[in-house]
């Protein structure tokens, strides 16, 4: 059974990776919710002078300095929340020195992650005694997409204001990926009594 789970997880992971390629490069899902920066050249030049260290920045951010009391931290948080209400506010992910995109490392990391998640899904599917029949097994694996959707994407929309179109597109990519993976896994993996 271990070899079957391993093989099915690898094949399902490859299927998920291929679906993600279609979703991002053929369908408009990879671009949903993104906008171009106005006057990008001037914006990029100002970023290079403002940021020497890459990272994820939140603004407005509460003042933070060593030795702040609880009352001072609360006052700083209140001031940042007040500023956020009137704007501008947001998140900025920046790599001041640039970053290679669509690199072999990135593709390798993604396919590894896809295979790993499908290995876990194959293992979970193999432990279920109540999911019988091919359609039910496909639906079971597809339903696992709710974990990243509800625990990652919805909080990004709720707490950080990610565009709803971005969240919807990312959710469709995940749901489609788990469905495609489920089509492979359900063919190869049966439940605990199946």
C-alpha cells in the first residue's frame, strides 16, 4: 500500500502542477486582482532609495522601539489603526535588488510542494473507511481544498484587504488542483476497507 500511495501522490502532484500551469499561463486566473503601478519607473526608483532590505512591509505600522510600555504600545497601535482608516494603508512585498522570476528553483519548489500535498491527501484518503466509490473519493480529495481556501485565502481578504478577485481566483486554482489530484488519487487509492 505504501508504494501505491507514493506513486499516486507523485502522479497526482504532477497533475496538480500541470493544472496550475494552465490556470496561470492559459487562463486569466494568474493575473486576477493585480494592477499595474502608475508611473512604475518613478515608483521603482523611489523604492530603491527607501528600502535597502527586502521583506513584507505593513503600513501604517505601529511605532515600535525597545522598552515600550504596554500603554505606549497600545497608543501606537491606536494611532496606526486611526491612520489606516484614513489611508493610505497596505502591504508591500519588496525585493530591492530584484529577483529572478519563473526560475527553475521556483518551478522545482512548486512541483515538490504539489507532490507533497498530494502524498498527504493520498495517505488521508487511504485511511478513510467511509468514502466508497470513485466519485465519492474524488469529491473527498476535492473538499480538502477548503483547508487552504478557508485558512489562508479568506484571512488574507478579511485581515489584509487582498482583492476579492485575487482570492476568488486563488481559490479556483486550489479547488481545481485538488479536483485534478483527486481524479488521479481516487483511481489509485482506496479507503481503509475499500
